[in-house]
C-alpha cells in the first residue's frame, strides 16, 4: 500500500481481528453483556441483496461449513462514497481450525464485475458499493464471498482506546507524527498505536518492519480484548465496534460462529499477494501474474473446501 493512503486505513486488520476475536474467543454469558453485544450487532447489521455465483446454497454456519468474510476499509466523507482503500479476505475453516487472512493491495488490476471494465480493485466500491466489491473479489479469488464487514477507518483508534490501550515490545527507536517510540515495552493509546503502525521510511526493513509492528498491535489487542478483565469495558468496546462497522452477519449467526468456530480463531495465518508495479497510461497498477493468482486461488479454495 502506498504512503498516500490515509492513516486510518492501517487499522482494518486490527479492527477486523478484534471483532473476530471477540466473536470467536469470548462467550457472552452475563445478561448485561449479552444485551450490550446484541444492541451493537443490531446497529452494525446492514443486509444486502446479492447472490454468490459460486454458492448454490447459502453457507450454513450451524453445520460448521467453512465461510469467508470480505473486510472493506472505507474512508467515508460527506457526499462521497469513497473507495475501499484496504481490502482483506478472511476464510474461516472449523475443520482444520484455522483462519487465513489475505490482504489485497488496493491498486491490484482486475476485472470490475458488473462494470465491464478492468481497473484497480478498490474502484469496485466506488462504482457499485459493497455488492460490486464482493462480486469483484469473488471473481478475482475464485472462491465464494459469503459475508462482508465495512469499516469506517476514521474511528479505528477508538477501538484501542476502548480496551484501555495496549503494550508492545518495540525493537526500533524512532519518532513518528511527533511521538517518540523508544526500544523496550511501550504503552500506546489509540492515536499513538496508529502512528506506531504507520512508520516505514526509518525502518531498515521497510514494509516488512511496518507489517511486523502491525502484527504486534493486532496480537496485543487480541490479548487485551479477550482478557477477562476487559469484560468490565464491554460497553465501550461494543459501542466502538457498533459505531464503526456494518455487516450482513446477523446476531444469531455471530452467536453460532462463537459456538462452532471458536478454535479456528486461535490460529490466524496471514497471506500476501506478490505483485509487480506497472504504469499503464500514466496510472500505477499492481499486476498479479497468472501463476501467482493460481497459487492464491488454490490455497484459498482448499481452505474453503471448494469442490470437496
């Protein structure tokens, strides 16, 4: 992802994993917690009219079938639908107890399904919203896309603040956005955590170093968010999620996921797409080779147990 991406876009992985961790790893037993969680999901719920071309019948979570979730990080502005500058696909399989998380670079050049053009994949949202994004990603990956989560990027730091901040072990002394991050354990609120994950140019490992810091934040948020002590903060956590996420998952489906897919949430594997940056008509695109696309598709189809 290029440095011009707005700072909120770095939070999609964190927010998506927090939600998944809360859904899969934390039961909602006390009535007050249950009620607060249900209210948050009701606020988040936004159904769409769409039929997957690769699903003859809708996925059955009660039967513990593998399913997928498309996460879209959207920078929403007044009178502007915006673009999904961050795109992540989660494939959840309760049979091998794993979740695979694939990041799709926003500049990836592909067919925009329903538009009849070849363009950057993040333009699908600008052209046709969530349904066109789901159709386009489904065609690109050749796996059914069952659910979506649309996340308002500007509110992501509220999630970290809601759990009371996080502490990570920092391996590189640097300054970003006016914040100094010394070597050793550092405690971060939402704004500082955002800056911590943004830095790239001072890191000798470039993007790899930034991704490592993102993983540290993700792991710290999961550890804190699923800690029993965080139950005392459930109202603010659920409120932050409800204010910043829309999804077609229902409350009952989320409860079934918590029951049937809990172990899968403990084993999250990250995947990356290798691309070649190319200028076409003075526009930058990320080109995925046929071999790389086949590799990704084969891996995800196995994870989804397609054609079994």
